């Protein structure tokens, strides 16, 4: 494994598969790993709020025998009180790894380059790779073979959408992304994912029609219409995105037993109806659960002794 976990795009197919396998093993045989990070400390830098990421990294570290130190937005004021690079040069003297949730993606890249310890991307405006690793772990649990699987993503072409595209490209799944005009995924990410997926069977359809996106889908995924940091656009977006709400009517256009997915937190009655979120085919809490296992696998790979994994 490379030093940092910043984007699924950076992983080789082999590394992606290995991480998926390790996450599965961590989940099925947790006792095997309970001291693998004994004595190790992870610092968690948060510039945005969190439930799942905060909890699963901290609980994951504790379950692996290590400890986690939480730094709230007001604590270090990274980028204003002290530059990203200087923060990295300090932290590497005290701890064994850094998880960071921040705005600008470049912050994570700069932090990684500034220090010798692993840096894990816990969400940026551009990507949310830990989420997509957990989501694909969840999909592999439900469908052993994702080569003929169609994942529809409707809503905002945001950080979650981008990381799902990178994961789909590795897994060889088909993806359809339906967004209002002007809210599609970043063209550079579309291009990189297409390159990653050239030989895996990955294919992407981009559309402004939510029905076309979900038509025949095996799973329908959505996320909030205004991400953290976009609160000022909430009202404007609510109007534009209304036709993209995932409700029973839209789910009916997907395959009959299609899964509903969401990274959470969900805004009931906005991007998803409560009826769909609470439905039998909703796997949102399986996704949330797998954040723990997927991230334990990432931390073991980056912070553990490789030899320990085969004991
Ligand atoms: N899905 C996710 O990352 O949740 P949090 O923002 O609560 O961490
Ligand atoms: N797109 C959302 C994901 C939250 C987990 C955001 O960035 O706020």
C-alpha cells in the first residue's frame, strides 16, 4: 500500500481488491485484529461536522488496540492559525496517522506530502473515498458479482458521487448519474474513472433525466442536495433538485428488488422520502455499519505491520 489513502483512483486494482478482502475479514473475524494497532495513535482533524466518520474511525482505532485524538474545527484552525504543511510537520512527531475531513481537496494532498505518516481522506469537497469503500463492501455482500450491476446515482454530482464512480470503475460495475443541468460530476473525475475502468467493464451514463438514470438499476443512491459548505445554496437547490427526489414513484422505475442507498445524514422529504429510506430494500444502515470495517481495513493497511495480517 502507498503511504496515504486520499482517493480510490490512486489504488491499483490489486490494492482495491485487497482492501475489500481485508474489510470482509475484519468484519467476520474481528477478534483476529483486536491488538493489531496496539500503541498506535490516530489524530482526527475535522473542519466539518460528522457522526459516522468520527465514530467509526475512533471506535475502529479502539477496537484495533490503538487510540484516537479528536481535533475539532476550532482547535487548530488548520490553514488559518497554522498552514497545512506546518501542521503535518508537527503531527508526525507525535502520532502514527492522520485522518482529515476538510474543504479543499488540495489540503489533504499537501498534508500527505508534508509528513512521513499516513494521511487518510475523511471527506473533502471533491471526494469521500472511505464512504465508497464501505458502500462497495456492502454491495459485494449483497451481490457477489458486480460486473453486470447497475448503480444509479441521482441528485448532486458531488464528492460521494465522484468516489462511487472511482469504486465502480475498479469493481467493473455500470453507473448512471442523473443530475440537474450544471450539477453533474466533475469532468476530470469522469475522465479519470473512465481510464481506470477501461478494462474492468465499467461504463457510465450521464443524464439530466432521473427516470433514465434509475431505469433498470440494481441500486439507487442519493445524497443531500446541498453538501456541507453549500448551506447558502440550500433553497435554490431545493427547487432545482425537486424532480430528483428518490420516492416510491422513482424507485418503481428501477428493478423490482433494487436497493436504496444513501451515505447519510439523509434529509427526509428532500432528496429521499421516508417511505423509501425506511423501506425493506433500504441498505443505508448496512452502509453505515461497514464504514467501521472498511476504515479498520484502511488503517490496518497503512498503520499496521503487514506481517500481522496473515498471522
Ligand atoms: N456519511 C458520512 O460521512 O457521515 P458523517 O458526515 O456523519 O461522518
Ligand atoms: N455530500 C455530503 C456528504 C456527507 C457525508 C457532504 O459533503 O456534506
